[in-house]
C-alpha cells in the first residue's frame, strides 16, 4: 500500500544462498515500510525499516534497516537494489550483518482500492 511518500509491503525471500547448518533455514517473511526520499522520472531512492520472521531458525526474529535505489517500469512493477543491516535475535544469541541485495516490487493497487 502506498501513501506518498510512504509505502508498506510484505517482503518474502532468503537472507543468504549459502547452505545452512542443521535445521536452520534462510527463508523469511517481513513487513517493510519505505520512505521515498527522492524521485526523478522513473528512478527513486529511499530508506526502509522492516520486522519479520525467519522460518525454522534459532535466531528467528529479524529487523532490517536499508537504503534502496529503484527503477519503475510502470505503475505496478519496479526493480530495486538495496544495502543495509540485518539484526537477528533468538532466545540464546543475536547477530548483526551488513548486506546488499536486489529485488522486484509488484504492486496490486486494485486489491487495496478504497472508494
């Protein structure tokens, strides 16, 4: 959902492509809010905050802060490159990691249409 310049969405993905030890996985679901700082033509730049869950992981609580740059192909599809920090928390341990990634944003404005 977008309220210019703020958007909120659901992110699904993997925190790493490396093989995980034991039962741990890298698959996550996250609610992420983005504040758009700058737009020019089809390009945009923003900052994001997210909170999520890593499935079947010892450190399963995820928080994220990231910077992103995106290009919109149309009103519903854009690609993004982002860089930021993950913080993983569990019952016995926590870790912080810097990351860089890429993603595709698909908007479904007709599903959230308000009359």
